[in-house]
C-alpha cells in the first residue's frame, strides 16, 4: 500500500477536498477505516489532535471519528451510512473547520512559546509538546529555580504579547534533511531523512514540524502562560488559547 499523500502539509487552510478510495479496513477498535490516495485530514500525532469531519459521495456518508497514521497510510475511522463506495471510486472530504482552526492555533501557540523562551534567554531544549485543547503545554529538559519562576511567567507573557502584537507571519517551507541544521537550533530525533521536511519559522526561530498552523500571530490573540511546573528535572510550561478564531474572517 502506497503512503497517503498528506495534502494538509501543503494546503493547511483547505477544509474541503477530493480523493479516491483505496481500501476499507477494520481498525484496532473494530471500526471501519477508509484508506484514500490523499487526504486533508490531519492524523493524530506530534502532540496534536486529529481532524474530524465527513467523507461522502452522492449516496453515502461516513462520519470520521478518529484519524491515525500507520506506516505512512492514513486511516479514517468511523461510521458509514448507506452503501459504501467501491474501491477506486471518488469521494469528497469535509473537515470540521472550527476544530482544525483551533488545533492549528494550539499547535502554533507551542511555536510561539519556543520564541518567547528564546527571547527570554532560556536555552532549555523542548522535549515534548502537547497541543490538545484540555491543557496544552511544552516540556523542556532542565529546570528553573523556584524563586525565578513567577518572574519568568511574566517575561514569557511579555514576549508573547509583543510578538502577537507584531502580527508576524508563520512561515512554512520544505527543506531536505541535510539543511535542517542550518536554520533549526534543535532537530528532534525521529525526523525522517528520505523526504523534504516541513519547517515552521516565526521571527527567525525555525523548527521542523508536521502539524497544522495559523498564517500569522494575530490569530493567537488571547494566548496566556498559566503555569510553570518542574517535575523530575523537566520544566513544563502550560498555556491557554481561547477557543474561537479572532481573525478567521481575514
Ligand atoms: Zn508545529
């Protein structure tokens, strides 16, 4: 089975698409799982929740309840209604647009926090990102003295407010693996070497990332740092972004 073409990497602001049904599988929860030649659905991974939505044609509807990626093949799991299309037939894809936009804002907020840490003079390397709506955070290897943490929250918030106020663009580009080291301060292990890698850059700070992002920082208006916590030599910085896109109409 060929790998699914990930259209959201190149066109993250498209919420409607078409594809060809390749296979109908059963996922590990016993649900039907559609395999398509291409998809606009983001599969859960990289600390970001999957897209939800609908796959349909004139005579059937499939409500997507989960999207996962297994060995490069994206599985759209869910429940189908009416007669399923045959392999080789075209289908249309519709994302839950509001969910995608919110997930993109949470994902981009993680990058903005990296910028704020850099601008605060913190050299700690991020080891984990969790960009789900319930309690998003970044985790860094290392600690900050307890006496400095309240001040750091204020400093980070100041940089975040300043950067959002500047409405800087969130730049996306593809680079070969060999060139990542030229512009990325930290290239995480596990980044594939056999294909161009998508790099996200905000204000000169670049990070390889396969998630979905906003166009510019004004879309992160309202982002707040809410907590610094140290656990077993890791610093966790938690943030919130209000739901609803403040500049969806622009
Ligand atoms: Zn990202």
